[in-house]
């Protein structure tokens, strides 16, 4: 299981997304291809809120949310957001946070005719693609989780995520967007 079914209770509510450099950030270039963007721009903009509109599944598991960024003055304010867990495990949005959410932001609502369809990727400007971040009920939940996650010494295993709770989706490498 990736996200519990109770995650659906957040429909219509704001969740906080804390971007991290992770595996890089990109924007849609003039040629329609993804081009690297300076992460400092995203980092300066910092955490932001996404109002959840719907959820989607992958291989029968609840994996992500589609919503709209609501953060006045933020780089992504007003853009549609699609974000999904990149790890398989027992996660929630309060304490057992998934440390790897990938995301896409664009001006149009992502398509997908059912919950089992992966949302469509942005194809118009402005569009951004991030390969690192954490989604939670609040910024303080992200900060509390980070304090726990990063406080463990190398000799001491992290409290979370490890083993089954933090395994990469395919057991060895990051899950990629279907067809991508």
C-alpha cells in the first residue's frame, strides 16, 4: 500500500508541499522539451499549499493527488499540480511521510477520465516538473518529519523510511511516469 484510503478525506482541503532538490527540477522549454531549471528559484519560493481536487491510482494503489496551488505570490500559484509517491510503503500525510514525491505543475487541469488513469502531463507554459519533495497536512508536519529523519546517525537506522516502508517502487530504481 502506498497511501491509505483515508487519504481521500483530504479532498477539497489544503495540503502542504515542501520541494526538495531530489533528482532535479525542470521547466517546459520553448521547443516543448523539458529543460533543467535553477533549483534556487524553487528553493527561494519554498513550501506551498495545494488544494486537493482528486486522487489517482497506479497498479491498484492510491498513489497521488491532483489539485491547484493556492499560495499568493508563489512561483506556482494558480497552477494545477499533480504529485505522486515514488516509493511503496505504509505512508500517510501526518507522521509517516513519504520522502519522495514527484510533481508536475501547469496552467491546465490534468486530464484523466478515471481514477485509474495517470493524469496527463502539462504541455503549455508555464510548466514545471520536480523530482523531489514531500506532501503533508502542514509545513510543521514536514519540519517535524525532517527533524526525525535527519537526526539519526549513520550507525543508527532511520526511524522511517527503511525496508518495506521505504522501498523504491520497483525494488531497485525510481518509478517513472507510465509511458515516460
